[in-house]
C-alpha cells in the first residue's frame, strides 16, 4: 500500500516563506512524476509545480517564487515557497505517479496540508 504524507503547512504573513514536504512510502518500484497541486475554497484543484526526470514545471502564478525539489533516493518532494501572497492560500496536495506494481503506474495523492497567508 502506497502512502503520500505531507508536512509543513501553516499560517504565515504575506512576504514570508514556508516549505512543504512530502514522502512516499510503501511498495514503490519507481516514480515518474512528483508534484504539488492546490485547491482554494470554491476553486478547482490546480497544478502548482511538478518534476519529472529532472525537468520542472511551474504554474505562471508561482514562477520565481516557488521551487520544487525532489530526492529520488528518499522518494520525497519538497516545495519551497517564498514571497507568499494571500492568493496562495489553499490546501496543498502532494501527487505522485508511481509504479506500485511492476509495469503499472498509478496516481496517488496525499491528504493535503493547509497553507494560509495573511495580508
């Protein structure tokens, strides 16, 4: 059974920083993509950033402020968030597309962690 466990959310003032961490555990043969999504109240879940094979992809709204970091040996992905804005307030979800059975890749989600940015 695969689990993604997030940590690091919280309350921060505008302009501040937070670092989110996500660790994947269980039966994992390989991981193709790891990333972070977020969902604000009343809005759809949106991609924040993902990383695959060393290539990174960021939403326009976070470029230059957020950095995604992956440790393949530990099956972890972090999101360093700087210069936070009130509009970054959301529940942040870790995502991984991973091989939990030989030759089969499935998508997994973490439980979500709240990030609140006060103005």
